[in-house]
C-alpha cells in the first residue's frame, strides 16, 4: 500500500519512495556511481533522514551497478540513521552487489534481506 509516493529521476538512477507501516521504502533503479547518481543518492538519503521518521528499507533489486562511491554513501547514511536510533535494511541486492558487500565484509554491517516481507518484519519489530 502506498500512502506517500514520490518519484525522483536522475540521468542513470530512479528512486521511488513509499510509506508502508511507518517505514520509508526506497525502490532504487539503475546505477549508483561517482558523479551525479552518487550525489543524488546522497541528497535523497539526507532528505529522508531529515524529513521522514522511522526505519528505512532500501530495495536494491533493480540496481545494476554500484561503485565504491555509492557504497561509501550507503555506509555513511547507515551510521547517520543509527545515530538517530533508526533502522535501515537492504532488500534483494543483485548477485554482483551482494558479492561486493561480502568482499568488503559489509554484509556483517548491513541488515540484508531476500524479501520485503522479512525486511518489514525486522524493521517494524520493537526494540527491547
């Protein structure tokens, strides 16, 4: 169910934002790399950080490519969200991106899920 749909398009990346059960869901398509797409990705995460509340789910299913710049932005925003006691989850990264996360040992830092349902369960569970 979409109760707040926002669409952003950069030259090589699209972001669709929804609110589902108080979770901000970002469906990202295309590439996140040095240049305009990484800047726009960062700007969009900053906007979500400052303008939204609650946890964030980032759907990577349609990301074709991410370089170290995009990865760096993602790491930086994970810390910013955690500093504000907000959870972040990654959903369905491609084989290539999952391999990148594993090589860099970031698969131990990020919460990564195979489905939206399991990510939603993690994001909406109460912290004891």
